C-alpha cells in the first residue's frame, strides 16, 4: 500500500507564501497522478492542482498563477508552492495519489491566511 504524509501548513499573512510537502512511502511504484486538494469548513473539497506522470500540470482557476505543483519522484515527494496567498485560500490541504489500488490521501495540513 501507499501511505502519504503531508505537512508545511501554518499561519501566514495575506500576500505571503508557504510551501506544502507530501512524502509517500510503501508501494511507490503504484503511484500515477498526484494532486493537492483543499477543504474549508462548510465548503466542498476542491482540486487545486494536479500533476500527471508525464509532468503535465493543471490548476484550479482560483490558484492559477499563484500556486505551483511539483514532484520529485526520486525522493517520493510532492510539493505545492503557494504565493500571493489570500484569506480565501484558508483550508485544510490534502495530498492525494492515484494508484493502481485506488486513491490514497494524506492526513491534511492546515493553512490559515489572516492578518
């Protein structure tokens, strides 16, 4: 099985930056696409960024131009670099992996953007 642990969240001011990380372990060879999702209280979980095995990326319109997803397969790491953060970015962020055994999720890391 694949296991994911995500970390790097915290409290930042509007306009600030954070880098989220996710480390994968277990049956790494089963991982295909990886994604970052987020969920705020009272809101639907939403896909914010994804990266397919070819390296092609996609982003939600709300974060495009501000967030960058990247992967270091050799280190079994996934990253989300977030800049120009807005209060509406406040949410729990979850690392996600699409594997041959199904979807796997990190435990979530809280990002709070506030003055």
